[in-house]
C-alpha cells in the first residue's frame, strides 16, 4: 500500500487528490511545518535525504518530486485513467501541462512568496525598510511574470473546460497548485476562467475527500 508522507499546506495535497480520484488504497502520515520558519520538520529526512514533501513509499520504493510521483501512480495504479489516449492532441497538451506546472508556472509564484517572507525574518527595526524594498522588487520582478502566466491560464481555459481538453485529467490536478497559489497570493480569481476552474475542482468529491485526509489546506479557497 502507498504511504503518502504529507506535509501540511504543501504540494503533496495533489497526491492525495489523485489517489482519491483513482480510488486507490493508501495511508497518510502527516508532518507539520515549523510555525516560525514554515519549513518541513527534520523527521522527513528519514524518508528522503532532502527532507521535502511530497514523497511516497510503496513496496520498498521511495519516490519524491510531485511530477515523478504522479507518473508513478498513474503507471502503477491508473489503468489508463486520467490520461488522454496516446497519439492525440490532448495527450501532447497533457504532457505539456503536467511538466509546466512544476517548472515555468511555479517559478514566479515562488519568488513572490520569498520576497513576501524576507521582511518577516529580519530584525524588527529593519522590517519596514525591507518590506518597502521587497515590494518594489515584486513590482519589477515577480508580479509581471505572475500576471503573464495568469493571463495565459485564463486564455487557455477559455478554449476548453480542462487544461488538456474537454476531459478532466491528472494535468488538472498538477495545475491546481499554481492556480490556487496565484488565487491566494495574486488575485487570480479575478480571471473568470481561472475562477471557474477553481470552483469546478473544489466541487469534485475526490478533492473534498483528499482535504479530509490531508487536513487544513490554506489554498483551498
């Protein structure tokens, strides 16, 4: 049976959701972020040397990184579900979005998060100055890129209900995190197609069940 080593408010929420969509048997071992640093606990290094989440263990194997985990689960537990048929345009779009989600999409969002949190770790007298500086950095560096990607998502979702086409796939599960993060950090719900996508995934029974298994998740809004 798969064990999901699940960190609160993390990308591993997508792994739980995928397993729920597939109806696969699994267990969850929860880990909590440090309340001050928001980093994963050192306990996770016992599972994988990097001490990051998501990571799963299954039949003596340890698999880390969301994309690799998603592909492993689909290959071993999917029975062809949530993947478009080979040789179709939808399959090519599926592959693209599956990898784009952890590559191009997350980079500006991660930068925005870092720039936001830098002042919080500074000495009290410096926080005001750093907030002003980091705000300017966001305006020039991360925010334009975040806006570019949000416009891109909204345009693509105007062509079909889901990212790979008219059918829901694991690519939509992968893309959920950047869209939810952008809704939380950058007002992505102002884009109508993004808002519709988020409403659709949040209403899926498997998504709701995954939240029950994984615990509170700030991005589910």
